[in-house]
C-alpha cells in the first residue's frame, strides 16, 4: 500500500530537529491521530543538516479514511531516517521530503510544496529547544539498533 499519508494531506504541521549529530527528533501532527513524537537515528541530507525545520501543510485534510489507514501507527515513532531534505532529487524541483523506517519496520514518507517548510531562524529556536530536549530524553533509551527496510514492507 503506497499511501504516503494520503499523498501528504494527512500531515498537518510539525518540526524536526537535527542539531544533535546522528539523531532527528521532532513532532508531527497527523489527521485522526494528533501529535506524534519522533526519535530517529540518522541525519538530514547535507542541504539542511544540523538544522531545525518547521512545516505546515496547506493541503491538510482530517478525513475518515486517515483513521482507517494510519490509525494504528506507532506512537511515538522510533526508527531510522531514510531521507529528509529540501532538495531530495537532482531531477525534481526542490521540495520538502521526509522519509523514515519505524522500529517496527514500517516505511513512512511525505512530501510538501516548497513553501510549506522552512529552516527555523536561530532567534526562533528557543520555543523548540525545550520540546526537542524532552523528546530526546524521553525516547533515547528506547532507540537502539538501526532498523531498515524489509523486503515485504508496505508503504504507509
């Protein structure tokens, strides 16, 4: 199943923080589920490595299908970054792309329009610092190993 969170429409908003080498923490608000904390091993791609990003999806829809498809998603999400970038492919127009594998080996990804994500300015990071620290401290002990793709993986 290649849902990609309903082609991205089930992703409302959130932030991801890669300021600690080797980890990405954050929170994403999904349709039907609400906020989900993330602790992922890995880094953003070089174009945004070491940064904090925020995003807000103008195409967000909180429809009934979301609950049926992603309602049983692991919460919190612990896993491994596959690719997080604002410029994921040289042959495509640059755009925000977020993809990871959960510890349960589920494959998740979403894409946004170019203007729907941005690097958070230094002066605006203070609001995120406390949440990033809380997520990192709460979930670091649960994040062990490096889950990766499985051959029978379904896209979610």
